[in-house]
């Protein structure tokens, strides 16, 4: 058996020792082999990525030639089939060609087999290995080294806590000692071991442990032990013999990780304290690879009509057909999931995750093992299939078995040209349904007529999306829709992937439109997903509360669909605070946890659990979620952000320095997340400024330019740099030649973001003609005209011009028969309500409170409004004028938790929120808001320094009381 040892040292064992020795003599080839092995045999790697890692300074031709030679050398050493190609640009290590101790360790840790994991961890990953001239590879290697070390420490801590909870104190101390072997300078581990030894009656051993640690830290770091550790040693040393030993901290209780299928968003979750809910989520993350199938709480009863479809066997087929191995799972799941009470298939993510746990990525399951897996998933049927053929012609074979009796229930065969794959899938489904569903085949939509290139692009998009490669998924779904605009599943996929790109809203809307038009060709599950995605009022825009209800209904009807749980949680996480939902973050975490329990390979809920854990400072959840995310796809668009945020959580200065050197190489998705989260989570702005600078230095497409300029404008406003914000806003306006509506940002920034008032007044004058001339009758021209009129009228309204504001508000409310674009109606109604409330509140009219309440109601119900909509700030200011500071505080806090849409006017909100908090006597809340404000205003422009100084003085005054 060929094997590669990476933990504790490097060793390669091949059938020919001379080949192994020759390969190890070439550091670049060793690095290539290590990268392919550690990144996983299930992951395809682009050649340009590998070239950038290993030959960064060589020109493309020389670097690619070096890569070809190195791959050829690896093939010769490991075997001819050891390196696989997908097209001309992607390679991977063939599964099971090489046993690697590091990947074995990872698999054991992620499956919760902690003792096996710790036994496999013989030392750091590739200690002492260095590859000169390849700094990015060394950064990647260091990140992997930290990841594995962290998991080893997690194994030590978990085993120790389990032993301590069972009263086995000596064993618990031994597991802590195993952790100290991994991290000998960790004071927390030393303190834990001292307590366990002392509690077990070995006071001398506890003190000896302290002295040994003190010697190590003085010798290696020239530091004294942490004062808390020295105090613990003194307490043990000076305690009379009759006093009880220092107690070890209690282990967290074992909690179920399941989530109820119904969570009422209007009430705080009851029955599970916040700390216990967090412990449950942490437990889930650590055991995610097997939670769904080995739950101790309940084992789902097999449903006779439920079907689990396993990956098809393609060993005898042309390599060009490998994409159908998992692809057939997606296709047949969509085909065989019918109306309620009829035949339905287990969600592909759930099925694939369970299959990998049992069979690995390449092994096949016989009928008996497959039936056992189906029973674990609560399915009454299991479908096995095979593909044989060539690139031009193929044969599909399927067999459905009863999961309890093992009886063959249905069989199907279809053969034909490869480009007739859709029709062949229809044939298979019809044969299966004839046997299983009593002739109901006519009730199921057909794929017939869908071009093969559309089907293939759709399947590749599904696989990329499951792995968290959103840009790739978005492109594949676009290709599928371009090949066949009536292919509903691809249109739904485009709408889902478009959620990850704020500047791709037009494409997302296109996906919804095409999917809705093709909904009769969708299976019931996809139709339910489409309804939730589009909103119950489609093609009209649905309020977010209605969308939340639609997703809540979706997870009730499809509790086994992780994507539905994720989208439900996503609304709670990002929109919950805006909608005033109490405990929305906790509800979101529970929904994400359910999605991860169903499929631990599904990246989006893992990354969101990571972000929520990081936001509340839960380092345990951060570590567990980061390890799971990076183990699944360390090359994801968000992987670098995950590493950076984890390093910030740890306070790891060395790793942070390494990651900052990587900023120029990071994807825009990671850089943008760093810019936004730095502001949202009060992390300081140095990294945000650096990341944004990298984004601005790159040649960008138009949509990317818009997003980058928006980031630049928001960051400048939040830093107290109105001139920089003015320049970014002007550049935004220049991105739309002939349509200067984006210039309205100058007005909103001046009114609500402490922006440049001269620029705001200038644009208000420029837009003044739109206050007088009639608006076009319909369509986008009318919407753009009224958008500019709204901004100019809002400027006038705050100055007390009631006549203009009232007239424009009337025009904005007139949307009947106007054929407005999707984004316009709600924005117009909100602006009209703001104008009415501002005029009434400013004049102190008797109807002011009613108009403010109406604005509040419209703002809560509004669906897709502009990300810079200032309605909640308007509400807060007007509530203060009406003498209701508590309502003002609530309004200031109704902002999205989102790295992009949570940023507008954040500094202004925090500064004014502090004043409202002080008005209600909540000095702690005022101090917190002002401290966060000053973190953003760490280096304001000269014109804004007096504001920062004033807040700093007020904060100091609070500290003296």
C-alpha cells in the first residue's frame, strides 16, 4: 500500500523505494503531492491556482511546463491512474491511490472519533519543511498546520471532559497531557491538568506540572507564567490539607442537537437557555459528519414511499461521464419527488453526505448495505444505478430495493446517444414510477427536449454550490439557462446562486422569472423552493415577514432539505433585527445547525454559524465551524475570510501577519467580507482599509466596480471621512452614463451619514427640476425621475419645505398602472411616508405621531428596498422629537447584520443611539454605542475630529459616574 506520512515528519512509502527517495529529493514535487493529498481527492484543482502557489515568479509558459513535468513524475511514482484530469485545466489525486496519515486524522476528527484522531496525530504537519520562493504555499501550509493542531487540541479537550464527567480524573488528566504534547506552552491546558491532578489527590503532581511549565516558558520565551496560573499554584501549595481540592471546571451537559420544525419568530425561544443552545450547536458542529444518522435522540422511522438515491457506478464508463456519478442523484431526485403523500426522494445533500460517511468517495455499496443506509435516513426504498458507455453513447441502469425486506421493487434501463440524456432520464423515471407509484408517471414533469449541455452545466452548478464555490455555481447555472431558458431547475439554481452577489440582482430576477414560467416542469420540491425564493406575491414583491413565513412553511413540509433550513435561518440572521424579531440570532443559529446536521458538507450554514459565533465571541463554535468549513473546501471564495476571522478570534498575531501578506491574492468575496465584518463587529479598521485598497487596485468588471465603490463610500462615511465618501459617491454616479440617479447618494449621505453637505446641497440643486416637471407616465423612466425627485424633496423636507414634500409624496404614492421596475414601488412608498412624517414631525403637527407610526409600519413590511434606505434613522430622529427615546433606541438598532447591507450610516446610528440610550438612563448602552463609534472614528478627517473629541469626552464623563 502506498502511503504518505506528513504528521511529525515526512515519509513516503512506495513499492519502489528508489522512486520514493527520488521524489522526496524534489521539494516542489513534494509540495505538489502534499497539496493534492491534503486538499482532498474529491476536489478538483485548477492548474492556474497550483501554478500561483508553487511557481509564483515564473512566467506562465515556464510555470505550466514545470507543473506538467511534476505531474508526470508523480504519475510515474504513484501509478498511471494516480492523477486524474477534468478537461485541460483541472487535476486531482485519484481517490484511494495513497493513504495519508493527515487525511486519516482529519476524517477521524470530523467524524467525532476523537481517540482515533489523537492517536493518529504524531506531531505537527510537515515540521521544518520549507519551500523557498513560494510564500503563498507556505502560508497555505501554515494554515493547514494550525487547522490540524487545533483539531488535535479539540480531541484532547473533548476526551478529557468526557472522562472527567464520568469521574475518571486520572484518565482526564492523561488526555490533557496529550494536549500539552501538542501545545506545551498553553497555560489553559496546564491549569486544567493542575486542577485535575489536585482534585485527584496528587497535589505534588499538580505543583510539579506548574514548575515544569514555568521552566519551559522561561527557557523558550523568556517570560514568567501567567499571573492566574501562578495564583492557582499558590492556592494549591498553601491550602491546608483538610480543605477540598481545587475543582475542575464542569463539563458541558450532553444536549440534543435537533431543532424543532417550527419556530415562532415573534417570541423568544423558550426552554433552552442561550448557553445551552450554544453548547448544542457546538456539539453539532463537532459531530456533524455523523449526527444525522447516529442521533441518540431518535431514529427516523422508514417511510414506505421515501426513496434514497445513491451515486451511480461509473467505473466502466468513459471518464467524460464522471460528472453523472453525483449528477444522476440530482436529476432523479427532482424527477421522483412528487406531491404530498406520493413517491419522494431524500435530499441529495443528505444522501451524499451519508453515503460518503459509509462508503467513502469511491467505494460502492451492495443492496444490503445500501438498504441499511436507507433505513438510517428514514427511507423505505433505495435506488442503485450504473452507467456504462462512451462519450457518444451510454446505457443507464437502475434498481429500486425495499429497505426493510431487500426485495427488488422496480428496475429500469435506458440506452441511447449521450446527447439524449434528458430523454433517457425520463425513460428511467417512467419505468420506476410504473412499478413504484402505480402508474402515476404522467403526473411528473419531463426532461425531454432539454439539451445535454444545459443538463450538464446545471449538474456542475449544483455540485459547485454544495461545495461553497458560488462564483463557479453562478456561471454554470448561467450556462444552463443560456442553453435552455425553459429548464426550470437551472433557473431556480441561478436565483439561489444570485443571492450571493448583490450586483447580480438582475440575473437573480431573471432566474426567478424563468423558473416561474417553467414551474409546471418542476418537481414539487423545486416548486416549493421557488415559491419561497420568489415570495408568495410573485411577480409582485412580498414583504420579508411573508417570505419568512413561506420559508418556515417550506421547512415544515421538507424538514430534510438543508437548503430550506439555511434560507429560513438566513432571513432570521440578516433581517431579523430589522423586523423586530426577538431572539432572531438564536433562531437563526438553530436553523443553520439543523442544515448542518442534515448535510455537514453544505458550506453556507457552516459559514453563517461561524459568523454568528464570532460575533458573540464564542471561540469554541468559531474553531469547530472553521475546521469543518476548511476541511470541506479550503479553496472556497470565503476560505481566506474564515482563516482571517478565526485568527482574529484567537488573537493569533503571527497567523494574522501571514494572512495579511496574502491579501493581494485573496478572492474579492473574502476581501469584501473582511471590509464589512471589521466595521460590524467592532474589530478596528486597519484590515478593512488594507483589504479595500487591494479591491480598488484590481481591474474590475462594471458590476464589481459598483460593489467596490459602494464599500469604499460606506467605509469612508463610517470612518468620518466625508470627502473620501464624496469622491466614491461621485464615481458611483459616473458608473451609469446618462442615468445620474446614483448621485442621490450625495444627498442621503449628507442627511444621514454625516457626509459632505456641500456635495449634498449641490445634487439637491441639480435634481431641483425633477420637483417641478411632470414625471413620465410609466416604466423605468418614471421610476428614475421619481427617485431623484424623492431625494431632492427629502433635502427640502428636513429644511421645512412642506409644500414641495407633500406634492412629491402624492406623486410617489401613485403607482397604479405605472409598470414600474421591480425595485421601485416599495422605495417610492417608503419615501412618501418619510416625507409625510418629516414634515409633520418638524412642524409639531397633531397628526405627527400617527404619521410616524405609519412610517414604522411601512418600514417593517417593506421588502426589497435600497440598502441605503434611511427610514429607521428617520424614525429614530422623529421619535426623539416626539419625546420617546426608548422607541428611538429600538429604531436605531433595527439594522441588518450583514457584511454589506449592515454598513450604511453605521457610525451615525451608533453616535445617535448613544444619545438616545442616555436619554432613557441606560448608561451602559450609551457607553457601548459610543465606544463602538469611536472605534470606527479612530482616524477621522480634520472636519470630523471635533465630533469624535466630543463623544470621547462624554464617554469619559460616563466613566466617572
